[in-house]
C-alpha cells in the first residue's frame, strides 16, 4: 500500500484535533478509535476481513506502513481470528502519539511546547495546512447533507467519528443535532466500519474485557467476598492455615 493518501487513523486524528486548543477531542475514546481505524485500513488494503464478530488475517503481506504492519503482524501471531472488541480493548500505549509524531514528520502538524500551571510541560499540535482537515470534513458533510451512500472509506470514517464521540465536536449544539443523527446513520454503509465502530462503543461500555481465568477453586457458597484491592482478613483460629498458605 503506497503512502499517496492518508490512512484512516491519520484522518480520524486530524478530525479530532482542535485548531483552537491544539489538543485532541475525546482523547480516551480516540485511542480506541485509532486501533479500530487500523483494522478498517487493513481491511481496505485486503489484509484482513471480518469473520462474524472476529477479525481474520487473509493476506499477511506487509502494507509498507510500519504502524499498520505492526498491527497486522500481531494479528497474524494470534493464529485464530480474534474478536474485534477484544483487539480494540487491548493495550494501545502510545498509539495516538505515534500518529501525531508521524503527522509532524510529514509536515501536516507542528508541535508547540508549553507548560501547565507554569510547571508541567505540555505539547499542543497545530495543523500546518487546514485545507487537509477541511477536505476530510467536507467528505463527511457531503455524505450527511446529500444522503447519497458514501464510499467505504468515508462511511468507515463517519462510523468511527460517531463511535468515539466526535459528533458533538464536529456538529455542536442543538443546531448540529440532526447532523449528529445522520453521522450515526452512516454506520450501516460499511460492514467493516460498522463492526469496528460497534466494538469501540462496546469497549467503552465495559464489554471488551478479556475473560479472566480462575486462580483457584470457586469460593464456598455464603463465603464473604473481599473488597476489591483489599486482602481478606483470616478468620479467628485459622492462623496456622493462613501461614501454611503463605509459605
């Protein structure tokens, strides 16, 4: 896959970048959206395909994009198809910063160093060419305004923008309510984008946690459950048993 055009993660990040503050809207859910956008981009490149609610690698050949190829290799190593909600809900440390740094190297944004409260260092990012962001936004606006089914890339971008909560950032206030509703409706025009967008929303609703293995036998019926993060105190007379368990 060449680099003649922007990838979906890059477009989603540019959409989320606030030109006034230099920060990204919805930063926590945006990280999930970027992981989802990688899946859609890999699907558009013919490397993966949906398999029910799972993602299967169909062509492990690298795309030429290092960040996408890293995700593709991790998916390949799984062996079996992975549920989209589990993949998106996994750790994605530094993904947003990776794409911001790439956009800076490409000259699409520039970093502005600052301080919070005069002490903590901060970095804001300003778009160097607002025409790029306007072109991305115009594709969404056209799909919302005309009602004509958009191309798969634009439909997936709309689905992800809705999933991460960018609707209120792009179309604020009461006057933007109908546009936000139409943005949500565009989710049905791309099956892969819809699958990923729903997975992003499921993770935010707490449905993306991997099932945990039981560390030991199930607790006896009626046994008190310790508070989360607080060790259970041994019962009186069970000190020897507790010491034996520790040693």
